[in-house]
């Protein structure tokens, strides 16, 4: 699992932050990134899927709504990975490997969401690949497993800089939804990044979202979540 703190156990900054209106970390390694898109509280929760071995989840709670997104407004939940940690993906070669992202998610807001992986190349260009998924049942834990093909055309920057992004889109304005959604194809066109039916999680102060068990691994099939010891997970987080 290339994700750090995917079980949302480590919270060195504290367990809750309110009045979030810009990019913020609360639980280690997973950040809320937004431009406008309302006001949020992010916290560590003990609401978890039953029988899966998790003790914590990350919770987002909308406290000020934004019912009319501007064209460049957006909300993302992201994990940023150092480029040197993903060189074995072999991007930019004929042997580029598929990767699979899996996670447990729960929200009162059903509908279409977009999961995206994004890379920065050695020439500082960015490429994206996204797929849509559905939260089908309100206030119910659902497991998602989403596979992305490898990028044979573009490499990944090999340094300690963030060069591989796993991003869950929670809202997006027309600048990212007005094109032709690429649905599993690598590209660098902003308007094609997010599905046109993407929900706006900021449209009501009743909206909330939970996530845990976030995992990124090489291959076309998700494996059971890698439960690491709290000592191991904390040490990985302390690098940052």
C-alpha cells in the first residue's frame, strides 16, 4: 500500500479542525484542498465499516454551504506521494503498470463522484486519469475498487517532491466538468477532469462524508487492506 495513514489512525495535528476554507491537513497525509466550495470541519471519527478491522475514519462536515459553484471552484480530498516512491510504476515506458485504488466511503449525499490519479513528469507537466463511481445508498458504508491503466507516454518525476496524487473530487465548477470526461484515459485537458454529473457535496450544511481504508497498489485487482501497526504508520507520517 503506497498510501500512508490510509486507516486514518494518526492525527498529530489534532483530531478536529473547524472553519476550513483553504488547503488543510488534519489527520496525517490526507488533505482537504478547495477553492471556495463552502466551509468545512474535518475530524477523526470512530464511525467505521463493521467487521473490517478499522478503528477510525476521516470525517468531513459542511458547515457553510455553497449552492452555486463558480467555474473554477473545487473541493478535493487528496493524498500526495513522493515521486521517488512510485518509480516502480514504470510510467513513460511500454511496461507501465496499472494501479488500483480501494477505499471505504459513506455519505448522506448519493450520486456520482470522481476519483482521479495525477502525475507530475520530470519536465513539470501534469497528466490526469479519472473514473466516476457512485455512492448508491445514503449513510451506508460502501467499498470502492477502481483501477487505472499505466501511462506509457509520460514518466513520473523522480525526487522527493509530490509527483503522484490520489484525489477524490467532492465538487467542481465548469472549468473541470465542461469537456468530454475521459473515463480512464490519460490526458492533460482541464475541462475533461471531472464527470459532468459530479455531485456538489457543499450544497447543504446537512452534508457529510466519511472515508477509511484508503489503499493504492500495483495491479488490476484490489487486495485486502494492509493493516500496519500504529508504530509503523506513525513513523511513516513523521517523515512529513
